[in-house]
């Protein structure tokens, strides 16, 4: 079983990396204790509330939504937590790289 650290305010799993200066996507941890330690460190520095949960629980609580692709106008299905992020084809930032 794998675990993730989730921002309960925004329901996102993306974290800002100071070393690479970009958002990192979903990082999974092998143990709940490892994910819980990361969540505790983030909560000490963040105003949002982060928790550790199993990846299966996260997928159950993160519904699939449909967004419109900017290039061809077609519908694309993606997780709600990914909308507006770097992997969202409905944003200009996705196509400008």
C-alpha cells in the first residue's frame, strides 16, 4: 500500500520544491509514518492543513472532472486536484512550454 500527503484546504497533492523551483506532482510514500512525518513538517510552515492518507482513499475522495482542451475544444478527463495545474490542457501554461 502507498500513501500520499494531501492539502485538505485545496485537495491537492502538489508541493513547491525550493531546489528545483517548480511544483512536484504526487509523491507516494511506502509507509504511513513516512507520509505523516512529511505532513507534520509541512504543517509547521504552512497555513493550510496537510494530512497523510492512503492513495486508495485519496482516489476515492478526488473525483474525475472534465475540462475543455484549449487547442481542439475537446473534453479531457482529469482529477479535480489537477485542474489548473501544470498538467491541465485547459490552461495556457500547458501549451506555452
